[in-house]
C-alpha cells in the first residue's frame, strides 16, 4: 500500500457539501485535499437536484416559519436547535452561492424567484432555470474550487477505510486510486460521501452511492443516527432506466396532478391533495401500482406548452424515452431519493469520533428527522458544509496511524440481488418477514464476500427498520401501521471490541 501525508483536512466526496467545506477550509488558510470517485460534477446527487434550495427569502416568510415546517415534516424526530441553525442560515447561504456565480432565478426587482413545494407553508424554494438548480449551483461551486490554489482534487479516488490512531482518533483514510490502495494521513477527515440510493433497485440517485461512508464510519466507532429513515420520492419517472429520472415536486406545486390509469385522482380532488408530505404521496403511488391501477403525473393542463422552458430537465428526460408530457401523463413510481439517517453529527459536522466530520446526506444532523422537508437538502449541504470546513481547518491531527484493512467490494451479481431485495422489502412498505429475509441475505453475502461496506450500510438500515415497530415519516411498517406516542431516535454504535477487530 502506498502512503502519503497531507498537512490539512482530507475531504471525501465532491458534491455540494464536500466542496462547500473545501472552499471554506481553504479560505480559512488550510491546505485541502478532496478525494472523489468520479470527476467533479459527476456521481453526486447534488448535481441531479431539480427543485432548488429552501430558504426564507420573502416578506411573507421567516426562518422561524421555515423551522416550524421542517419540524412538522420530520414527524417528531427533528432536533429544534439544528433546524433553527439551518433555517437561520438560509438567506446567507443562498447569497453566498449567488456570489460564487450560482444563477438563481430573479424577479424584475432583483429578488429571488421562489416556488411552492409539498409541506411548505409558503413558497420558499429558490430555483435555477425552472428545474436545473442542482447542476447550476454545483457548477458555480466547482468553478470556485478549481480557481482555489489551496485545494487539490483527486478524482477516481474511492474510500476504502478510515485510519485511526491508538486513541481511536481518525487520522486519515485509505482510498483506491488508479487500481492501487493509498493511505492518506491528514489532520482531519470530512466525509461527504452522499446517500445510500445505490442500495435500492429503484432509485433517483447515482447508483454508486451505497452508504459506504456511513458503514465505514460505523466501523470506526462513530454513532449512527436513525438509519431506517429513507425517503422515497413519489414521482420518479417509470421508463425502465437505472437510476430513474426525477419529475420534480415543483410540477405538483404548479398544479400537476397524480392520477391512475383511469384518470382518477390518487389522493383526492382537493387542489392541494398532491402536496402532502412525501411519505404519504409515495405510499399512494405505491398502492396504485401494486393494485394494478397504475400511477401517472398529469401535467398537460398545469404546464402544457410551457414544459420545454419551465421544466427543461424533466421535459428532456421524458422526450428521450419517447414520451411527450405535453400530450400524455407521465408514468411514475416511488423510488429511493434521500437518506435522512446517517452518521450522527452536529451543525459543524463533528461526529462522535475525534478527527472525523460528516456533512451532507451521509450525515444525520437532526434537521430532517423521519422525513425531510423538500429542498432542505441543498441548504443543509452548503450551510453545514461551510461550517464543517471552517471547523476542520482548525484541526491539528493525532497520533501514529494503526494498520487498517480495506473493505472488499461486493460482486455485481450480489449487489443486484441486494438492490432488488432492498426495494422489495426495505422500500415504501416494510414488514418484519421481509426485513428478516433481508438480514438473512446480508448474512449470506457477508459469509461469501466478506464485510463489504455496501453490506454494512444495508444492515444498518434494515436492522433499524426491523427494530422500529411503528410507522413514522419515511419508515412505514404494514404490520405496525400506528405511530407511537413518544418519538424515539435510533442510535447505533459499534462496540470497541468490534472496532478493534475490524482494524486488525
């Protein structure tokens, strides 16, 4: 194994969270190394986000109202202090991104154009080019990163393990680069490894995102918070693609309606019926498909001829699949979209392990609870990513690195079987029987292929889902459909013996 020393923070991942952290750390005077499996702008969910960034930007809105909506969506598990920290940073974060060159839509007076999405009390989602927010925002940040002399980027570098000293402090990481393993020691490691959508056969996220950062952090002894809470987007476009293209929620905000194959409303005739929280809408779509009625998003009247310029990304995705959404309803399905749970971290990204930070979707900061409020994810990525970068810049490192064994990969056929099982049994609707069967599958695959990080991530999600005998937010148990009176977090932490064994 090759070894190298980096005198500064090492950031794993180059989505909006990781690059926001990199910029702030560099501007605080630190030398930053960013390691990412793919070239910048590729392989991260940030670039695929359509709706925009939620923030209190208008006279009818406030950070307090935004925080209340965030808490209401989170079904009892949002941490109020974290939500307040997030929403109070809303305007500053949008303006910071605009200063980097993010071309947010503006009105005639120069204010930010905002749209309405589900479970928001007022329109507050700042958009870019209708439905191109993620790529446009990230492109501006990428340009800033490339111009920053204190930041070095390694692409084609994939995380394979975390390096610790004798006290358990994280002092670096093992990455696979160019087919070789490289041990990089650093003053701090910031995980910005994204979500776990690649563990599911039906997903709207890059398939490479398999929760591996979460699994490797758990192996290093970090606390994992609420891993069972996975958000399923109700309007993934069902045209047989992997990943599935997304039909942004903003379409329903503009009046598009969910119908079955007979043209009947899935959630009722009320004007706002389709703007219920995502878990409610996802179950309605899932039920219609299971019943054989089909599920479709009808935007013919609400959007119609405006589709090409109002929602160009969705329009292009439909047309590539031979479907004209101006003339026909869009077939949709519920698909894995966002992981609310993850590595327990505070608003500065600090985890329960010294030297280790987590930001973005791989982190669980308490702002999403059991069900993320639409378009809060880009805000969290940038706002808390910046804070983590500043905090990591102050770290000075730890002791001598102990040996670490790189996690093995799961063969393609085994991963395909795992993904199918996760969608079938840890998806929109879960049961004890299905989840127990998944645990058995994970056990068999670990016995065959070793402790692959993808299997570790799947086990964290499935075991927590099996243990939570209620339905709450994105977690729905058909055999426990009620919601408990008291909302309790799931907290998972490996024993020190297991951590030491993994390091041997």
